[in-house]
């Protein structure tokens, strides 16, 4: 018996302005796994290291510190704003706020909605491209596919999102 690995999908990516006038980048991505499984991949360092863009140390409890470490750099810090296992995690990272919602979907899957209050809206195209590739990497990892974070796609996605978000 062979198990079929789902084909990769692309996130739905949009830009809005919130009530405070801040630019919000939203990526929606369907996963074939329940929220509890995705929650572990958002909060456990041994799972984050396979797909998150840097080393992240987080305790998913409100008002706790989050640290983000890139190789050969001093850690950056943020604060957990919301944590409701297994459906909601929000924290600051530099000038941005990231809000991860895990909504139940059919067939025991979930829809991840990542909303980012952009610190610098001028970088929306590169931010969208980076998170697009990052979420695709998480999907590839969960589905045991070769990681599809092909560096050649970087500029394709940057150009796509810059065009999408040009005003």
C-alpha cells in the first residue's frame, strides 16, 4: 500500500490596512494536518528548526520573551502577545507583529492564517515572498517532500508580490 503525498499548494496572499492605519500582510495556507500538529511546529524549537527562517526560542505564554537567532548574529527579541493552544499565537518580531491562526478545516486539516503587521510597508513584496517560501517549506517538511524552497523562485515571488501590492 502506498500513501499519496498531497501536491504542494500556494498560499493566498493579500494586503489590507487595519483600523490603526497599519499595513497588514496576510497569508492563508491549507494544511492536511490538524491544528494540534501545526501548533507543535509553531512552538517547539526542535520542529521550528526545520522550516522557520531562524532559530526561535518561544514559550507560548502571554508576556513571555521570544528570541530569534541567525547564525553569527546577536539574538533579536520579541514578546508573546497571545497564546491559545492550539489555535492562536501572536508575537512581536522587531518592528512587526505576527499572528498565527490555526482554523479547523475539513478532513481533519486546518487553514493557517498568518497576519503580519508590517513594520515597513515598502518591503511588502520581499516579506510576502519570504513567508510564501517559508510556509511552502513547512508544508514540504510535513508532507515529507524535498524542500521546495528553491532560491531561483525568490525573485519570481518578489516580482509577483511587488506587482500585486503596487498602488
